[in-house]
C-alpha cells in the first residue's frame, strides 16, 4: 500500500470513527488543550486500559492539575489517586519527578519539542509524540502497538518495531495527516482490527487491506 492509498484509508476510518470511542488521551487533548494533563494522562495510560485510565486521570486532576499542585502531593497520595493503573507505584514517582523538573527547568510549562520531552524520565518517543500531537497540536506520529500492528497489517509499512514504523510513516504520509494516525488507528484497533479475531466482515477498509480476511 502506498502513501496515497493509506491517506484514503485514513479518511474512511476517520469518518467511521464517529461511531467508535476515541482514545482517552486524544479526547482529552482535543477538548482541554492542556499539554501537562496530556503528558500525565499518557503516562497513566501506559499498559493500562482506557476505562481505568480515564477514572484515574479524573481523580488525580481533581486534586492536582498543574505541576505546582502535583509536587505538593506525596508519592503515596498520588499512588492512592491513580490506583489501579498498571505500575502505579512507579508512575507516581515518575509523575512527581517530572512535575518538579517542569517547574525547575521549564518555568512550569511542558516543553514543546521532541528533544526536551525525551529528556524527561519515563518519557519515550510514543509519549513525547502524543504530547506534541494532542497537547500542542503539532504534526507528530505517535506509534503504539495498535498503530504498529495495523500499519503492517494493512501493508503500508513492513517494519519490526514502532520506531521503524514511525520513520516509514513520516516518509509516506503528508504532515497534515500525521495527527490523525494515532487516534484513528487506535480506535480502529480497539473496535474492529483487533489483535486476535479482527472483525474483517465489519471492516470499512477491507478492500484495501493487503492481509485480506485474517483467519485466527
């Protein structure tokens, strides 16, 4: 599948996505326009289901929605607020440390470039790109397991890891579509193009898919 065909697929899925639930971080980014909350919610979402993330994020932000408020909480207080997200003890520590760094080094503002975001403890390319995309509205491709899997399944890339997928998609897809890739493919992957037993008979882009109907 070439880049033009993938853009066509993306447009079809974006229209269909009105019937699906948007990923929680994307929804938060596009409704609140708050880079700090997007960053913290993204950290909470790692290895955690969306329905758990949204409850934990709401609980945490009702108490602390700025770096200044967050650092006033103890790690144990943060743990209680975000439980039962995956690795909640480690995430509580990371959230407190990151919040302090943002205050000390960046004048309480989340940095808006990839290099500085990647310098924050616990922030990898996926998190950094999601913050750029959903927190700042900048063109960035966040590649998680859904984006990596579906991009390969469709045949737009043939890659072995998310970073390779990101680089290949950047070459093939015009920048104006980069922000749509994550939330559209994640929603698609959660509802139709599942890892096991994908609903190929209900897939709106099955005629474009190079994998065809998947037998599992």
